[in-house]
């Protein structure tokens, strides 16, 4: 599913500008977490650091070495002990029944989902929980995400069609079916909306860190996009809020 997407190219912008899940997200999922947590597709470790700071013993995996290097640096600066490993979600190499909870934040759509779901069952203890979570901007007529994505359409060089179908609504019903087919039980889901403040500079960094831009375009292409985005954002001012939607799908390992 990764194809020509190179997340390590975006590591610095990703670490600086991608918003993490809001506090309300952690309040809602805390009841499903135990001492030992696996963070799948950790990226630059935003979710892993939040969990470690809340007292969980966190193992975090990703396939992008550049992202993991940023994650380790940020965890070290925050004085947080996190076990970072380079491994795919579909074949983690981790022990069976090793975790009380598995979290997959912002990554499930990139995975071989049936294989990943089966592997998550293997590494979870009986009664453990998988939590698939997404935080997506919401496009509305004339808003910053809609104007930005219109610009993306004129600059993108790689078709990431599996993203386009879900990006507008931020709702992921198929993820629950993935868990059902893998044999998980007691599925639940919820969503809520949140406005996240950005400066124009930070939003440009956020867009550079996206799969459609920094992870697929070359350096010249990213620079051209960034310059064009600066002009697109002028009518929106130097600061604005961007509507986002949090979506969570969760289920229990029953075996």
C-alpha cells in the first residue's frame, strides 16, 4: 500500500506541524488501555509519547526509518522511555499475547488491513483491545482544507485513490468490518468534531507533511506547491481554525 510514498522525506515537517489527537480522545479511550500498549504506524511518535506520559509501557513500530529517528529524538527530549522498532504492522516480529492494547493512529488505510488485523489479534492478550483512530480535517465549501486540497489536485503526481474516498467525511465504517472479519468481538465506534487552530505558516507545514505533497513530490515540486499554497491562504489571514473529525473503531480480542 505504500507504493511510492516516502514518509521519511516528511519527518521534520511531520514532527513539527501535524496535530496530535485532542485530550478528549485520550479520555474516551483510557478505559480500553492496560499497562502494555503497542502503537502501530507510530510515525514521529505523537501517540506513543502521549501514552508514555500517561504511564503506559509503550512499544512503537513503523517502517519509515526517518520517522522513527524523529520519534526517538522527541521522546528523548521529553525524557520518555519508549521501545521504538522498525517493523511492519502485518508482521511485527513481536511475541504473542504481549500487549493489553494496540493503537493504530492515522495509519490503518496504509496497511494490508486483513493481515494487520490478524497480526494485532496475535500480539494482543485475551481480552485486550485494538483501537483504530483517525484525526482528519473536514472539507467544507470555501474553507482552508477545501482550498488546499483543490491545489493538491493540480500538483499531485501520484494517485492515492484509497485516501480520497474517506478524506472528505472522516468516517471509516469499513474498519469495523476489518475487525469483524479478523475475529474480534464487541465492536464499538464513536466520532466527534474539534476545531484546531493553525497559523498560515503551520498549515503550510502541515500540508507539506501530507502524503500527497512531501511524501511523493520531489524537493522542487514541494517548493512549488508551498509557494502556491502561500497565495491560496492569503484570503484566510495569518491564523484560522481548521475543523477536524476524530473517528475511533475498537474491538476486543476474545480468544
